C-alpha cells in the first residue's frame, strides 16, 4: 500500500522531484499559453532566427543555379498574359541542348491551351519538350488536364508560421492524393541524380518541413538571372556558345509566370512569391547550408529541461543566489541557442522555455512560501529520527563494550586456569584462542558501532545546522521575539530559547498536540500558556491539570466529570476538565507520571475527542487542544513499558525541549534582576543589589531546580538579608556551588584523580563513554570499566538492589540514565551468571575474588554484599 | 460584299437564310458581336436550322465562350447529326474546355462522316497524343501528314525521331520534316537544323554524330526509290545529278536541294556549280535559293557549304564582295585548305 504521508515527505525532501513536477506543470502552462496566443509565440520563438538571418554573413549563391525570368522586352514580344506553350517548349529544348543538367519550370498542366495560344499543337509540343529535356520539374496541379510521365511533379506551397512569416516550406505536399515533393527539393534531387548517377539520391529531409536559409535579403535579386528576351534572341541567332555559358552543367529554373502572385512575408521583411522561396530552398540545398529545427517533441523536451533546471536551481539554492543562478541558467540557454544557430544551424525554441521558466520562477516562490513550515517540520522529524538512531547505537555500543569487558574477564579467568592447571593447558589454550577470537570480533563490532555513532552525530550536527540555518534570525528579529516572550512572561536573552519560542509560535497556530519536555522549573507551564495565547483559541479557556496531583481514584471524575448519583458523594452533575476546556486548551502537566490504565483512558479521548462522564451512557464530544509536559524521558518509558507507545506518538505532534537554566546561564543575571525587583516589591522591602561575587556565584551554580530554584534562593536571601547589598554568603548556595565550579574546570584540575567521585564526574561528562573517559584520565580503559563496575555494585548495595534507583544515582543527568541502566543491568547479570553454579555464598565469593580480581578492594565489599544478598534471597 | 448581304437582310428581314449569310460575312471580317446577333435572329426565325446553330457555335468559339459554343454545337448536331463541321468544331471546343475524351469522340464522329478530312485527323491525332495513346496518334498523324497537313508532317517527323508510337527512324523523320519545310513550317526547319548540328558538331558524342549522319545517308538513299527509272547507282551518288544527266531537270533540281539539305557533298558541289552557271529556266544565275541553302547548311557547320560561301562572298558572285565574311566562313578549317581557297579568290 502506498503510504501517502511518506511519499509526501520524500517529495518535500527532494528538490529534483519538485523541480521536475514544477517543470512539467510550467511546460504544460506554457504550451497552453502558446495555444492561446500562437502569433506572439511564433514571432518570439523565431526572433533569434530572424535576427540571425539579418545580421549573419550571407550564404553564397550556388554557381550551379541559373534562373530565367520574364522581362519587359519578352512581355512585349510574347504578350503580358500567359504564354503559348510552344515558347516554353522551345526554351526547355534549348536549355537542355545547351547542357542544363536539371530544369525547373514554373508551369502547371492544369488546362488545355486555347486555340489563341496554339491549342493542342502547343500542348503537344510542350509535352514532347518535357520528354526530351528530362528531367524537368514542373508544378503539380490537383486536376491536371494533361499528363506528362517524363516530368517530375512538385509543389510550390509555403508553410507560414502563426505570425504569417514564411520561414518553412513543407517537404511534401499533403493536400493531394499523390504527395509531391517541394519544387526546390525535387529539382535538387534531379540535379543530384544527373550529377552523380552512381550515388543514390539522399533525401534532404524526411517528411515535415524545411527551414529556409535565405540567401541575401530573400528576394529574387539574390540570384543570377537571364531575361527571356536575351535567351530567345540567343536561340534565334543560334548563339550556342552563349547558351552553353549560361546553362552547361547547371540547374536551370524557368519562371514564365509573373512573380506577382503570392505575397509571402519573409523574416528579412521582404515580400516575395512562393517560387522565390522555393528558389532559396534549392540554393540552400545546392550550397549545403541546411538548417535544422526542433520538432514538437524536441521543443517540449527543451522546454521541460530548461524549466526543470531553473526550478531545481531555485529550489536547491534559496535566496538571491538562486535567482542569480536561475538567471545565469536562462542566459546560458540563450547563449546555447545562439551558438547552436551559428555553429550547427540548429534553431532552438525561445519563447516556450522562457515562458516556462517565468512560470517556474513564480511557482517556486509560491511553493516555497506554502511549504516552508512543512519543510521545517520535516527537518525536525529527521533530527528526531537521527537522535533516536544515535540513542540506539549508543545502547549497542554499551552492550558491546560490556561484552568486551566480560570477555576480557573470561580470558583472564581462563589464563588463571591455565596457570593453575597445566594438565588442562591444551584444552584451555584452545578455549583461550576461541575467546580471543571472540574478543577481537567484539572489539571490531565495538569500533564499528563507534564509527556509526560518530557519523550519526555528524549527521545530527549538520541537520541541526540545516534547521537553524533558515532560522538564522537577525538581531532585529531577536529583539522582537524577546519582547514578545516578555509579554508572555518568558524572560530570556538566549538565542536557542528564542528560536524555540519562534518555532512554538509557528506550531501554536496548528491544531497539533504539543509536548513540552524539560527539567522541573524550566517553565513548561509558561510555554503551555504561550501556546494557548498564540493559538487561535486564545479567547477560550485554558485549563492546567497536574496529572501527578490527581488522586488515582478520582482521575476519571476529575478529567471527564460525572453524573449525579454515579457514586457515593456524587450529589450533582459535574463537568470534568476536558469539558471545561472545550474549544480551549488543556495542559496536562507531569503526563509521564500517569498510570498505565489512565494512559489508555486518556489515549481514547485523544483519539476520538469524546469520552463518557462517570455514570453517563452518552458520550460527550469535546474540541480541545492538548498541551502535555513532563520531565521524564517518555521514550525510555516506552522502551521500558511504563508509558504506552501509542499515547507517546499521539502526544508528540510538536515536541519542544526546554533547556535547563545551566544551559542558558546568560539569562541568570536578567532573571535575578527581575526576581529581585518582584520579590522585594512583594515583601515591601527596598530592592537590594547583588554583589559581583554573588552574581558570579549565581551564574556558576548548577540550578538543578532551574528557574524555580533560582527564585527560591533569591526569596530566601531577601527575606533573611536586611542590607542593600546581597553578598555571596547571604545567597546560601552551599557546597553545590563549589562542586559546580569544580565541574566546570574539571578537565584542567582534577582534585583527586583516583577518587570515585572524580571518576564518576568524568564519566558523566563523557556520557559514560569508557574510551573517552579513559583518554581524559590517561588511564587504561579496563581500569575505568572496573571503577564504574565497582561504583555500580556499590550503588546497587546502597539502593537495596533497586536497579532504577541505583542507575539514577550513578547517571546524575537523566540523559545518561538509559546508558547507565544498561551497563548496570549487564554488570549485575554477569555477576549473577558468575555466581550461579555455586551452592554457597562463600564458594561464590571465593570465585568472584578470582574473577573480579581487578576490582578495587573497597568495591569488592559491595560484590560480597550483593552475593550474600542473592544467596540469602535464594 | 457585306453591303449586299446587309441590303438583302434589309429587303427581307424575316429570311433566316439571308441573316445567316450576313452572320457568316460578319464573322469573316471579325465583327463577332454583330455576327452573334444575326445568328440569334436567324435561329429565332428558323429554330430548326442546324447551319444557324453551327454558325452560332463557331462564333461563340471565336469569342472564347467555350461552354455556350459547346451547347450551340450540340444543338446543331441534334438537328443534323451528319453535320461534319459541327462535330469537328465541337471537338475543338471540348478540347479547349479540357474535356479530352469528348473531343476525341467528336473528331472520330467527324471522320466517320467524312473520312477524307485531314485536319480532323490531325486534331484527333494531337488529342490522342496528349492522352498518351501514342500508337493510335502516330497512325492518325501519319495519315494526316499524307493528307498534306504540314503540322502533321512535323509531328510525324518528331514521332519517328523519338520513336513515339512508331519504330524509331531518323531517316523518315528527315523525310517528313523536309516535307513540312516545303510548306514553310519553321519548326521543321529547326528540327532539321538541329539534326544537322548533331551530325556535324565536334562537341557531340561520336555515337550521336554517327547516328545522325547515317540518318541523312539513309534519307538520301531513300530518295532514289521515288525515281525507279533512274539507273542503278553507287552508294554516295547524287540522285539530282543523275536526274539532270537524264535531262529530268525539274526533278533533278528538287532532288539536288533535298540532297543538299541532307548534307550531300556532291549535291553541294553541283549546286555551287549551278549557282555560277544557272540552269536554263529552272535555275537563274546566282539563284538565291541556292545561296539560302548554303547559308543554312553552313550555319549548321557543313564545311562544303562554308567553302562554297567563302568563294561566293570572296569573289562577289551575285553578292557584293565581303572578304571578312568569306574569311569568317573559313574559320576553323585546316590551314592548307583555307590558303588554297583564299589563293583561288585572290587569284581572280
């Protein structure tokens, strides 16, 4: 089944695909416009050709071409109207005898000669002459009275473009039952056959039309002509030398008709008869100056390519650079068009690609505006996905590391066994070898996982850069955002938080569910209210519900309401929070603390937008915007099973992670300033000032409770301080401050490198990456592992075997919880597997002593305690 | 004449016969509109007069109103199906209307009615030729040629030259062209001239030259067949000289001209001699016919004629002395011969 959403995502992600579709659409539009205004398009399309024709170096006139035309003297002799065919017959015979290779005669055999012009006798003479002077190309007529087998029929049609300019000639006439070639083409072929009878004649074109390459200005004046009167007198006087000079080895065109009929407008601006256009075709073929034109398919393809190219450039490179590149692409096409015309005589379309490009330009701008938000969302989703992958790989890394460790331990045990029992040495060597191989493999896997993690982190980094790039907000905008935040009670100067606010503002307008993540005191409710204020529901109710504070028994009643008498104490109908928040926003705080059964009830409301009051038989339907918040890791909850996955996905419409105060220490002085003013005002005291030292200690403090803790700290200080100045001591920040200060500069000055606290700190700093920690401490990796293992065992003992509690104690930061938990579980299970075969605690402990001989002694007590605890339980 | 006819009409305005005669008279002098009026009155007076309808048709033909002419002629034929002239004229009208098969039919009908009608035969042959029925056309054309139509003789000559509808025979072509030429047919003269050039021009391919020369030789040979009385001859002998020797001076001179035009050297020599001497009443001294004959063949490149003309102009025989022309005639000849002739001229 096609996943429409996935396809849409792929489409939005691929600028090539978008450009192709846009190009196709623009081409279709351009062709539509062409159909609506064909004359304009034809004029524009051929303008390059027209200009080129006027300004290029003129093509030569073939020396093999001679044209016989009427002149006033011949008109005086033979009359101004049509001539007696006997005259034509004589001209033909004479030209043939003088050595003409091919003769073209602009004459139709469409009527019988009247008696005044010689009648049947003249007709017979002409037909005889046509036979004698073969090959003769004449003009085909639809209803020919006379038939000449010896002559070649041709047509004198012209195919003007929509702007009425004659640029092409149909290669073959199609209006008659018998297709005749164009006059010029037929004459050229006849000439070729005469000139080289061995070579098969090459048809200059297939079907379709011939683009004419006009010589000179396109009139008959461009060609060498002989007047009929001069020719006639030469024939009468038997001036054979003159005749031979004119005609020998040439293509002779006899034009016995007046060249007045047909007013074809040429690209050069001249008006000529169709015969003249065909003469230019002939000359073009004789001098081999043919032109090529793109057919309908070619034009379509060229237009499509240009439009798609421009579209791709505009979509791929946004902003001014994209406009510049698109302009360059169009200019390049123009240059290509001129080059093609000059170099290979190929006429490419101009109007269609330009129009399509213009459509693409307009379309791209509209498209970018329409999809900007969706693209941003996609980028965020991608980021989330990569984060998830990174987390998974990190887990895998932990497992591999642990496996490496345990294998190393097994190897050590095996070695010990070797030294103990030489008799079993060989078998054990084999085992050791196998273990070594396994170790090598595990190490390789670990390295691989590490590499993958690095790549993913790089990808994540670049994605972050990509998402933040279009959001490169200027100072002015930052100021504006800051003011907006201030109005909503959010005090910050932090760019990251402001960006988050900007995204939140965009997302607030959509009906999507918003999930706010963050440590306690980071302002989740403040942001939830902001979502409400910024959404179209701002005039409606905002209900904030702390899920952790609702007693489990009253959960349904509180949220969904109840009907009178549904349970003891339900003395009246009561509306629940969801109903109260109808058409407004409901803020579900501490959603991570919800029990599983309550989760499923909540899920149903989110899915169906309706619920049953307690004791009601009819469902109540509400329209509520959900904003949820938690400081717990819901993803971990999903993987550990304490949070429903489907609810998790329902909630993660828009996810915002509010940064802790320690990540935006720049805001601490600002917040302190505001809080001091507020608190002093509330207490009716003058606003005290912070000493520099106090301010520094505030900035350096870790603020586990974030802004809330800061406020409490200041409240306490103001309440207990009477002076106008708050010193460092009066803040009562306690030892945490020293610890944090130390934490900041840990890498430089480790107080006691061997101390467990220091090692733990270092591990936390490096996200429990053994190798990185080992490198920082300058230790062997296994030493770090042994220390961590010891700490884990100690934490387990301290937490009375509660894995989660122990893990939290070790991890410190909730972000590392999962990693530590995995390690902890692994160490524990390893320990259990080691002691499994033993009957008594003492035996097990003695083996453990051997097994965990690298473990520091102070931690072995923990191992012992755990083993005893285990056997005690058993 | 026309006055008398007008007078007769004035005397008896209701007499269709007089009206028709006046119409014919007016047609002859080219007053077609008046002739038409008279024809129409005559038809009104006597609607059954086929002759009046025929005259109307003929007059309309002259006015180039083909369709009306065809209608009038058909009326005439309806009234008198045996009116040969009407069929003949209808044939011409049908042709000019482009209706070739109807024209053929009309000419055939005219010939059925009047078998000895060479002109109808010639016209039928032409239309048959134009419809590519060459064999039939050639047969009718030759019959018309025999009937004395010079155009038919010319076309028959063409047919023999091209082998169109008959077996190719350039000798017979020469014969027919010569006959047409006797009637003053200019195109026949051109065709003959062209064939002579083919025989004499050094630029022509050898095969074509030989073919033409052979044609002239065979033509000259065939001339003997007309005179069975003339004694047996050697190949190359001149019939004209033989006839002159037999005292058949009239036939002899005619034969000499035929032979001379057919490139016979003895005939040329004999004519050159006769030009200077004359022959009783048949040929005057310095006869222009001989001069024209020499001019014609010389223009086509016949050297004996050129030599003879050089002598005539050099010596001023019957013409004013014109050395330039004489020298021009000798241009291109071997130097020895040129010198000999010039010496002969100067030695006078």
